[in-house]
């Protein structure tokens, strides 16, 4: 009596009163009551990793079977309260008139009630027809059965739902789904939310990781939102909206492939998606979605390539801006006429250096309310810039260094614009022509430099013996032919006859060449 304890093999029993029948090997344990008849303490039974608290315990030490009343215990993330619990082995129990939940409060906000349930310790939980309760109030929906994995560690299995009630969505089962271990580097999770007003959502998530190689996460969500219409002037009872969202992050370890980089952070979907996510005000008020995918490659310092895809969405204006893609390719200055086996001093032509720099851009802008492939194609702009610098270091003429250079640049455009004055309507008409158009420019340069040295000597007894100075004069001459004039034209812009010079490549993503004065 009092604080009684029993330890036997892997069994531990603590209770206010313990009775033991040696002939039947039967143990009975009871709690204590206070003066008002309320429970003051309850028996606690531990076998292996299973721990339970009950009003009373009957246990056969020889067979390992037992019966408990009003028992509370936890298995994995599930909390169970059974009016009667029958223990048939060290790892298996049957529960009658049970409630189970994932809420860890003494009085849970929600739970499922079932007439029968079986628990296999650290393996599986199986329930018969189950009905949700919210704050003790039964709900008129249910599930025919439930199977819950209770394995420890990483394993596949069914994910138990949580119960929720919303004035806009109705009663709901949230998070019911399945988790699948596909490999040691890859898993997948599917979850669904179901609501009594008819709305639903589905979420598919996959994580992958390989040490010293890459890591990433892919999440795809679909929503068929059906919310109660609180407007008195509306003729419909519910508002319905379908939306989707794709989130993808990926990063590659720099040690996996030296010289190559790849990363992705994609957040793309319906602009109305964030407004209908339940119980997440941070997402509800987020009106900007940004995505980026980057790839880089370096060929031992001789060439380098970078490609970037970017997208930006605004849920207020519902405008989508995309760069698909922006590519930069550079060639470090090389000397094509340089001899592989140098003998003596280099010839003047062996010092000719050539480089290259290329930039390619594609842009598209559209509203997701008017999503149409033809309209998107009409908004696409593309352009490219190619630059080829040529340098030469000539032999010195005494103390004088001479360095001539030539630069060539070519630009590609996907459209050009012509403006003409319509005298009948007194306005400027704009004609946009799509196609492939080019413009080019060249420049020539000549640099002359030298170094002049001088020394000022002072008297032998002076604290300063001498001052040495150096002067480096430089003269640069640049000449650029006016190739840009042919890409410009003059147009009348008002009824007074005033004219303005325009470039036919105004408004493009690649700027136009200027023209001479």
C-alpha cells in the first residue's frame, strides 16, 4: 500500500495499491482517491518502450496478458485514451471505445473516436470506423478505417490527419496523406485537405539529397478553394477558385563537378494562390513571387558561360515578367598567330590578341488573366550583343610604345519601329515590324606612351642627396565611323512641322547605336 512498486524483468508497475495472487500469478493495481472521490493518483505500467496510465490494472505475470480501464498512452505521435485496453503480448494491445489524436494537451482540441483499435508497438496502429470530435462535439463526417505507421526512424506509411473548423472553408480534415521512402537519397510526401463546403487541396512534396553532390526540394500544390460568400448582394452562396503553386530549390556542391555551377529557386504559380491559403497570414499578404535558375561553366579560364532564367509575378497587378534566358559567353584574349614553340623574340603579328564577349537576352511580359500562347509570343523581345576587341603591342620605337586597337560590335534585334506623320489625323503613326535585324559599329584606337626619368642632385652636405622623378605621358586617339546614321530617320511630330530624329530600334531590350553630330 502507499507508493507500491514492482520490478520484474522488463516490467515496472507503480500504484497506490498493488495486490498479488501468487497462485494465479495475477497482479491487480489501483490508484487512490481524495476526500471528494476524485482520482489522486493512477497506476503506471511500463513494459519495454510502452508506458501507460490507467484507473486500474489487471495483469497476469505468467501469460503476459492483462486488462486495464480508462488507459492513456502514447505511440509515436499518436495519443490514445481507451475505456478498456486488453494486452495480449508485450507488443500488441486491443483498445475498446478509444479516442486518438495528435494533440498533446490533457484535453485535446480534437480527436477521433472509434469503437475498436489495435496497436502493434513501434510498428502499426489500425482503427475501425472513426469519427472526428472538435472540443468534444461529434462531427457528421467520418472515415471507414484508419491505418497509422508507428515505426521509428525513416519509413513509409500513412500520415494521420488533423481536424480544423473554419467559418470560410467549413469543417475540414487537414494533412491526411502518405509518406514514401523511395531510396536513401529520395523521398516523397502526398497530403490532402478536405472541407465540408466542397473545397479541397492537394500537396506533393519530394526531397532529395546526395552528399557532396546536390540537394533539393520540389513542392507542387493544387487548390480547389470553395469559400462561403459573405456578400449580401451576391447571388451565389460560395466563391470558387482553382489555383496552383510550384516551388523548387536545388543547389549543387562545388566539389561535385569543378568548374560547373547550378542552382535553382523557383516560385511560380497562380497569382491568386497565396490569397486562399488557410491560417497563414504571412503567405496571404505576400504579393510578389520571384524565381531564378542559374547555370555557369568555366573552361579552365579560357572561356566562361553563364545562363540565368528569371521570373517575377505580382499578385496585385497580376503581371508576369520573364527573362528566358539571359546568356553571357566570354572568351579571354588569345593570340592566334603565336607560335607554340617560341624561338627568339616574338614577331609583331604574334602579339595580335583577339577576345570575344556575347550577351543574349529574351524577355516576355503578360497578364495571367489573359493567358494565351499567341499573346505571350507577341510580347517576346529578344536581342544580342557581340563584341570583338583586337589589340596589338608593337615593338617599341626607342622610348616610345605604340599600341593600336580595333573594336567591332554587332547587335541583333527582334523588332524595329518606324514613326510617320499622318496629316489627315494630325498624329504620329507607329509601325512595329518583327523579324531579324542587325546593326554594327566599329572603332579604331591608337595609344602612344613613354616614360621620362630625371634626377635632381643636391649638395654633398644637404640632408637630401637626390630626388628621382618619373613622368608617363600618354596620348590616345580614337576614331569611330558614323555607322549609326543609317539606323536613324527624321519624322514630323506635330502640325507645326517640328521634326525629331528617331532610331528604328527604340524600345528594344538592346539599346541602339548613337549617330554622329
